[in-house]
C-alpha cells in the first residue's frame, strides 16, 4: 500500500476544522466579502452550526448567551474592524461576564492592506481593549495553530473574549494545516493557606459578609453558600452576574444594591468582606461626595479567589474550615397570584413567575428597573437568570437567542 496524499486545506478550512476539533459547535456570523472563504469552510464543517445574524451585536450577544449555557466558547464571524465595532458593545458585556468567546475577524488581504481601502482599519487597535488575546494569521500556515491558541486563551488564565484576525488571502490560500490539540485550562482550585486565613478572620469578625460570583452561583455552588450562611456569614452576589441558578430548591443569596448609597447603607457595620469568584465591588458611576469603592469604613476586604478561580470549590473549602455542619434553608415554591393594577416591573415579574416553565433561562437587561421582576421570581420554578454584566445596552434579546440555541 502507498500512503494517501494529505488533502490540501485553505487557511479558512484549517481555522474552522481546528475549532471544531476543540469542541466549538456554534458560529454566529455577519460576514462580508473578505469572509466568504470562511463561510465556505463553515458550510463544509458539519460539527459547527452557523447562524446568520443581521447585525453584529446580535452575533456577539448570542455567542455570549451560548457560552453561558454550555460553558464553552462559540465563534463569531465579523466583517473587518467596522464589523467588530458594530458588535463591540456585547463583546464588552461578555468580557465583564468572563465569557469565553472566539471572535474571528476578517481583514483585507495582506498585500492589499497598504492601499488604505475604504474599509481598511487598525483591527488590532480596535479589538485589543476587549480581547484577552489577539493575533493576526498573516500567513496561511499560521491559521490552524492560532485557532488552537485562541480557543485555549478564551478559557484563561481569566476567561473572556479573544480575537483572531484572518486576512482574506490567508483564508483562500492553500497550505493550511490543523492546529495541534490543546488542553482546556482549568479554573484555579482553593489555596489551603488562604482558606485557613479567611476562616480565622470570619471567626474573629462580628459581622462578616462574602460576595460571590462564577461557579458559586451554580446549583452546587449555592448549596455550599448555604453552608457558609449557616456558619454566620452573610452571602451576597454581585449586582450583575453572568448566570445564577434560582427558584425552588435553591438557596437565595442577597444581592449587592445597584446605587452606591443604597449599597453602602446595606453593608453598614460589616467588618469583614470576603471575595470569591469576583472583585472588590465598585460603584457603577461616580457621584459627588459618594465613594467609588463599596467597602464600608472599618471593613476589611479579603480576596480569597477572583474570576479565574473555582468559587464553588472555594465555598466548600471555606464551609469545611468553618466547621459548617448545617445549611441555610432553600427556597420553597411560592408562585404569586394573578397580578392586577398597573403594568410595571413588579406585575410583569409576577406574571413571569406564574408562567415560567421549569428549566427556563431568563435574559435580564433591565439594569435600574429590573429588580422588582428579579425579586418576584425568587421562588418560582427552578430556572437560571442571566444578567447584563457590562451595562452596554442591546444584550437582552441576542443573549436569549444564543442561550435558547444552546439549550
């Protein structure tokens, strides 16, 4: 027998097949002329389902929602720097949600870039600020390996959006090859010394609190949060979080208030603030005479794990170190009656709670007026709630689209 010749691949085919090899199953696309060879490659790759979106902000928001449900990155396909900017608001939100996302951005062919065509732009300069990792595959032999690097980088060290730029000639030229398979980076596990120090601080505090996000807001993570609560620590979530398991059978943590003065009043008297899966809280905006960092006077902040950590495991380790044998109660199913009166966030929330099926995913971009609906659904049937983490408008329906396709 003779060896079969290796089938030649274009750069676009190398990129797409490499992402499929790493488990990417969805692409949300708004392509243009420079991305046509990527479209062809996607048509020939059955492992990735492509969804055409009529605006780039829908594509990037849907990729965010898809990843929040699956835990793995989706791919977007965007038309040069201008297309990236059109999708930029929801990429900003995804970065604030620590959502893995692979943005594939087309560019002019490398020899054509010198002529400053109308759509020419500094793609790296535009996409860099919201990208955990960004590179351009200027040679066809780089496309597959950079795709593998992009996939890996979307998971960490801190998860988030990455950007891979593919010039048109790299896409159409043959000579591409799949990138070597890379291992998925894992969230950092609890540090024993840090947990012991935190447990000792809790035991000596008079009014300790912990602010949680990340895996701590899964059903398993909230079960550990209930143990921490039973050990005497008040448990709060960030004001806005990527995803939280809620409803009957789940522990209900408190939530950081949106307005700075309300948050500071709510936290008054706390003398220890533990942080797990997130960052020390700051106000959304500055106001005259109001604090920017939402830590009360006399309260010591202690970060026991940031967004790069498995915060559910941190809560379990902390509960063990505190000797927590019991757990705080979980929510019981309690559906409100039929709402009457004015149509407002509370009556809308009551209606949602009454009719929402078990297993629903809710996309909430209400920001300043969403709290009543949030509160009315706390004891609804089990569901997951996804929020606008970065404050940039236009996320709600695109996020729901991506989540529904993933689920």
